C-alpha cells in the first residue's frame, strides 16, 4: 500500500469516477496525498478539493496533464500546484478541449469508412462534457461489440499507428513545460518509458523548467523504476509517479494505493511550490 498517488483521472477527462467518487475512494483507502491530473482540464478540481475536506488525513494537490505533439511520440507533461484559475491558462485549456472534439470527430468518421461505425452522439455522451479522449471512442467500440477491451481499439484503430488515428494541434513538450511554469506550476514528465529517445529529449525539457519525472508509475517493474530513479537523481529531477487510474475496470488496471512515490517526494514538491508562490507574490 502506498500513501501517495500523483496521477489520477476523473470524469472531467477520460476517467470513469467523478472527482467526488475518486476522492472518496482514495480517502477510504487511507491515502495521504493525491493529485487530480485530468487531460487538458482543471474543471474537476473544485469538486475534488471540496470532497477532500471530509478526509482530514488527505491532501489533494491540484494538477493537470497536457499532451504534446512530437510526431510518433506520446509525451505528456503533468503540472502540479498551478494557479489554474488564471484566465489565459483556462482559455488555452478550452482551446485544447475544442481541438479534442474536432479530432475525435475525424476518428469517428474514419472508423465509419473502415466499416466499424460508432455513433458520434454516444462518444459525446461518454465524454459527458469533459475532455473528449480516445478512451471514449474505444468504449463506444466495445459497446458496439467490435472489440472486448478498450486497449484493442488502440492496437488496430486509434493508437498512433492505427488506421483511424487523427492528430490535433498541440504544444511542443517544452512549450507544455513553459505553459505550466507560466502559472507557477511544477512541470513533471509523465510515463517516461512511453517516451521515445527520452535521453535526447530531457535536456530541452530541463532547460524549459522541468522539475520532476514519473518514476513510480503504473505497472513499471522494480528494475524499470530503478533505472528511471537513476536518471532522475542524475538530473536533479524529483522522482514522482502514481497509478494513472481511470477506473476503467479492465483486467490488470493499476489502482490508487498500488503504486506511487514516497512522502519525501511530496515534501520536495511542496518546498518548490512554496518558493514559487513567494517569488511571484
Ligand atoms: P487522448 O487523450 O485522446 O490522446 O487519449 C490518451 C489516453 O488514452 C491515455 O491517457 C490513456 O488513458 C489512453 N490510452 C492510450 N494508449 C492506450 C492503450 N494502448 N490502451 C488503452 N488505453 C490507452
Ligand atoms: Zn487518460
Ligand atoms: Fe498520459
Ligand atoms: Fe494520465
């Protein structure tokens, strides 16, 4: 059982639990510190922070997860302790979410051409007003009976090399880091094993202001964690991580409390966040 989980999704993006349900789950499990990190949205944070008041031992860190656009590479940047109410920041997130709608439409029409149609209305219903993502399309495909598990949709259709994949305008990874710094947040590289050419990409992100990297993530093995921890230590990056829980209920899904960084990580993040807040105040 771990006490910290800094990577969680809710219904405000592609997670299946509302912020309230998620906070109840982690609160009841006895976690001490969690971060809510929806894709391109901070709209679940007020609900999550409110719910956390019922669990005095629990702290909820405000967060976000931004996708970036290096072709053929899935680089995501997490941001913690950001001044998320900033109007310019919110406008940019709204633009990203609009881009997600356009891109999901494109994938849905490609699926129709490929003979595996799903209803656009159903995809929107599954997204329920939050950031539309590929998992919503995958779920619609499961419901239509084309596949049994959402991940099968990624292999053949909506993964980066899938037949129905579509891109959307996104930031470069360094811009994502700067965007989070722009609202006094702490940028952290997500799931680095999914990043191709990690070592050649890190210097630029560090120069842009990256402060941490996920190390204790999902189902990474102990030796993988060790290798990432060594890179983080070498570069002075705070070793972060979490379950990346979406509550999909799929076999082998990693749950909150199963993986995460030590409390010391939170202390280091807290110290940096306080420094940032003082500087910009
Ligand atoms: P999107 O934000 O629309 O680009 O979708 C990315 C999300 O899809 C990730 O955050 C995961 O939740 C999910 N995802 C990505 N790759 C896979 C995969 N191979 N199998 C299942 N889910 C995936
Ligand atoms: Zn997701
Ligand atoms: Fe991610
Ligand atoms: Fe995630």
